C-alpha cells in the first residue's frame, strides 16, 4: 500500500461511477472515506463494494477534503453547502463544466466570500459508458488527465489538496482556467459526443441486413453514443456557448460538403473532397499519441484467429516471444464466419518482420 498525499478523512458527496471510483482509489491508500448520496440504494451499493463507509449525520465529522460528485445542475449548491458545513475542509467538485458552476457558486455565496478560498473546481477526464457504483473501478483515473481549475480566490493550500487527490488516484494533473477548460472539453469531449449521437441516431430505422455489414468504423464512431442522456443534457446545456461556436463551424463544413456532393463531377469537386479529407488527416495527427507524447504514425496488420477461447492470448504471447511491442489493438469479426480479426498496431520498422514471423508460426496475416 503506497502512502497517501492526503490525511483524511475524505467525504465524497455522490456515489455514482466517479464518486465510488474515487472512494475505491482512496481506500486503496488506506484513507478513511465517507460516502453520502441522496439515493440510499446507490450509497449502499458503493459501501458494499468497499468504496467507503456510510455517512452518519450524528457523527461530528471534520473532513480534510470534501469531493462533490453530484450532477452539474446541483453541483454549485452542494459545494456551497459543504463549504458552509465544514469550515476546515477543502472542497472540490468533479463536474465536467467549470464556468457555469463558478458563476452560480458566486451568486450563492457572494463573489467576495472568504469561503471561496477553500474551493477548487476540478475535472477528471475519465469515465465509462456504464454508470452507477456497480461500474466503479479503483483504477478508473490511472494515467488519465485530471484538470485543476482554481479561481483567483482559491488558496495555495486548497490547490495543493486538490492536486494531492489527483496524484493519489494516479491521474495526470493539468491546470487550466475555467474558461480554457470549458473551451477545451467542448472540442475534445462534448463535440465528439454530439457527433457520435447524431450518427447513431441514423441507425434507428436501418434494416437489420444492412447493419450486419457494420465493422469497427461504425462501432468506433458510435461507441460513446451509449452514454447517459440525462447527464449529457446537463453538460451540453451548461457548456452551450463554447459548444455553439464549434457547431457553427461544423455546420459550415457540412454545408460545404453537401454543396460539393450535390455535383460530385463538377470542376473542382474532387479536389474539394480530397482537401476536406486531408484536413481531417491533419487534425487527427495532432491528437497526442501513446503516453500523451507526440502523435506517431504506426503500421497496422490484421491476423485471423479462430473464434474460440484462448486464441487472442496465444497470439499476443507469441508476439511477445518474437519481441515486438503491440502499440494498439482492435478486434472485429467476419460476418457469418466463426473467425475473429485482430488488428494490431506496431512501429513501422517491425511490421514486415512480424508478418514473416507470424506466418512461419502458422498464423494467417492479412496485409
């Protein structure tokens, strides 16, 4: 057990996926974690999985830290209540929008309130399509970004405690202003969610025989469309100003594409389509690569495996024996055939030798 950067106790207000995962992660450091949730059943499940002990209103609790893991539309009110009830505690929230919450909190407490010295807005960039405490994982935040968004009122001590929380959960800490944060997440999180949902909505009336042709491309694009609608209504509404700027740009691109495809053989049409695709290529290469470092182009190969237990493990073991590191992996299935297709990403210099070695070992490799 590694020592914690916090002393505790830590009070977590909200025992959903993120709140329970925080509790599990802090409990792994031996910290006293107390859980409180408006839903008795959610709180009970979080306690049962070991995320902390149940809050007892009769206890004279004096937490070092209060983590507000409440829905965005009530976060400011819950933060204000915690700051008033626990005068010695640093209070952080983990909501995915920051500007709207900061403004609402100032409206509740007053912009010059000394209570704001003990508050830091934060946002762990982690989650799952599943929700609730049953989906919680102690390692949910491992190597994931955790953004600190202190205000001018936040004290150095409060920022240090918020930083310690992220470090204890093995997250990678970033520091943004609330406005910078909301602009960034609008692009890297909220816009992808909307685009995924829009594409997935096109599938509602699609004939089943057409969907049988679906591959990883469609699955990759629509994966996050399975997210919780109720939560996203709050997030998108709270960050609407930043998101609108991006959506207007997307609308302009769609109008351009529609006009081009309306006359695909007209002079310049093919050039415009190629340019649009090239712009996408250029943007995609700017996404940070493995371990957050510079983006790197890898080479892909596909290996066919029998659709039965142990085949993927056997393949990866043999690749390890060959001495090649797999940078990424995707799994697909051939429609109507009991065969899996394992798509492997490796550094370009290793691709040809890996193909030869796997072929010699009896694997069928598709280039």
